[in-house]
């Protein structure tokens, strides 16, 4: 049995009527040679990235398969799903000319499947304060914004006035792949950035401006208020000097 990846084009989404690019993984079961060869039809569910409603698509496989799982769904070929949980929750901030310059397309919100908690434990030279990080914590989940971003805006270095996410996040962060659950209840994978263990620190404080970007972005994408209040409490505990201002956000 081998785990295989299949890349497909959904010519017309049943929800938004737009073209989507779909990648799925499945277990291909080894079977004896038969004629005609066996074929498997599987209907998979996905969350439309434009309207955030559940849609289905029929996939045809040669042979017998099981464990079909959506790996990614994008509006453009070469696009990459990225999960942002810090100040880049604000699409206006992420798409500013000093950052991605309009390259990021918001495509809904999601929470981590694994248990994480947002912490302010890594110093950001660009923000001049402690920045957001995700730390594995039992019983906690992190909500954030999903973006579709072209691959050449995620890693490496750009030669124009815009930056990649890797440049924005800096050397204290590393890219990882995580599993997320979107508002349709469907799990999908995305890239995110977390602090390197050696760069995590205690005793550093975040700023009101930084927290405001997070809260603004989460509210724009309609993340539930209970999570936003929990985040504000974490930020206020990190920097009690601005507690009242954070509570007023």
C-alpha cells in the first residue's frame, strides 16, 4: 500500500462557479491484475475558499483506494495555503507594499487541529516588541486567517520592493506544515511560521499597535469573540502596562 498524491482541476465549483486547483492524498491498495481494471469513485468534501460553504467533488481513481484526504485547495495554480495567527491576520497589513503588496488572498478562517496556544515569546526587530508564536499547550487551540499566496511570496527572497513571508517573519521563525479545521468542519493542511525553540524568550513585552493588528484582522474575518477576548487577556498578561488599552480594543 502506497500513499499517493493526485493533483486535479475542479473546472467549476458547485458553490462559487469558479475554477479551483485540488490536491488529494490516498492509499492505493495493491491488487491482482484484473481486466477490465477496477476503478474507484470517491466524493470528497471541501470548503469553497470564496464563500466558505461545503462543496463536493467526484474523483475517479484507477484501482482500489482508501483514506482519501484533501491536501490543498487553491484558486490559482501554484498557490499555497498559509495560516496567519499574528499581526498578519490583518489583510491590509499583510498586503501593504512593504510586505506582500497585494499577493495574499484571504480564504476564510480556521483553528488548529493540534493543541496550541498563542504566546508573545519572540522578539521582533521590525515591530520592536514581542511577537506572536504558537506553542503546544494541552486543551488550547489557535484561530487565524487562511490566505492563498503564490509560492514565490512564501519562501526565499524577492528582488522587487515586496517581501516574502520568510523575509517578513525573519530568522527567528521557521515554516512548518500543520493541520487545520475550517468553518465547514473540514480538515486541511497549510503552511505557518512558528518561533524557533532557541529564539523563544521570557520577559519580553508586546505592544498595543501589534495586538491591534491581530484583533482587527480576526474581527474582519469574523472569528468568534470568545477567542478574541482570550487573546486580549493573553496579551494583557504579557504587558500589564497596556492592559486597559488592550481591553478597550
